[in-house]
C-alpha cells in the first residue's frame, strides 16, 4: 500500500479520515478516504501501488467504459448507450471546432466508433490489452497503451474525452499536464465524474457504488474539481448532468446493501436524486465538465 503525504490538489499535508469503505465489488477489503483540511478534496489514502492496482480490476463483471454488465443488459442497456452516444456527440459538437478526438480509457471503442462513422479522426487510449485488441479488430480503430500520451505532437487534438476515467488515474496532475500539452489552444477537455455532493452519495453513504474503492482514487465535488483545473490554468466553461447515472449508481448501491427489490428502489432513489439536484446547485450523481485552456 502507498500512503500519500500531501493533497493531490493543493499540496497541503494536513488531512483527516473521512470515511472507511469496503470494496463491495471485488476484494471485500476496507479502504479509507481522507479529506484535505485546506481544500476539502477527498481521496483514497492509503491506496494500492500502481503496479498492484490492476489486481482490483480482475473480474469479468467489472464495468469498463463501453461494456455491458450483469445488472443492466440487453436492449435496455444498448438503447441507453446509443442515446448516450447521441447526447455526447451533440455536447461535443456544440462546444468544439475541428474533428480530431482522443478518448482516454476507451474500452472496446464503441464511443469512438460512433464518432468515426460521423467523419471524425479518432484515436483511443486503453490500458487493458483485451478491450484494446477488441476495439482494433471489431471497429478497425487506432487504440494504444497510455505510454503513447507523451509521444503525440503538441496541440494535436481538438477534443480529448475521459468518460468516468479520471477518478481512476494514479497521478492526476501528471495526466492533466499530458493532456493539456496535446490539446489544441481552441480545443476542449471533456471529463465525466461522479459527484460526492449528490443526493444519492449522501443517502447511500458507505454503500454508494460510485466510491468504488480502491479503483476510484479521487473523489470530486464541483468545487474541488474547479480548484484542480484552476491550478493548471484550465477553465470549466460548462457543466452538464448525466441523469441516467443516478439510476445506475442507485441500482448498484441497493444491491450492495442487500435490498430485496433493488430495481424498484433504485428507480425512485435515482429520480429523487435528480429532482434534488435540479434545485441544489446542479449536484447530480455524475457531471460532465467541459474544460478549455485559459489565457489563449
């Protein structure tokens, strides 16, 4: 296990224990989340080493970006995914110029294939070899390991997306610097992240599925994500809710709690979370942040 001695956002060395959580999904081990006394950023600490972290993903049931699962399968899942791709495409087109896109953590490449079919120049990054190879064969995509991030030319991409990926990143400051270097001056970064200020987070508490320790290393609110962006001279130009996420996260949370009727309960809890967010500072279960470089 590795113990951080300073906050990844503000570099403050004073933080206190916030919550002790069980890895409900896989290992059943307990992990601690701490809160920075200076900026209130939440992060998993201590955490597995970067070399050992891969062991906490070793399950056929783990939900990677673009992969179905045992809780939401078949036509329902595929319908929601297609709708999600249309919405994401619309969001990106409305906020960007150009047609070169990099998807970090692209999984098997379904999202990239959707853009490729619409004339975009697509490249994917995926650390896991199996989904990387599937995307290459199934969709004829260019998908690489993370090591290639330092090999791209400066200001190469118009759009860089991270759909529920950034919370998994081991060194968030290094990753932002890498992405900022290869982003065009008029380009956008797109982050989708769970929101620790959402109603469903507070309701489910230690059973909230989006804690997902130890795979999730960083746990953001709108305020702490804004602070991190400002440190890197990046500006959030838009914040957009992911309303379906409240239902999915509630479903997993209900299952972790061992509830008898998880689908029924999750629907109403997800609906309540969305209604609460509508009147409480946009604090939906997950949020999309559209980010641009400052002072260009």
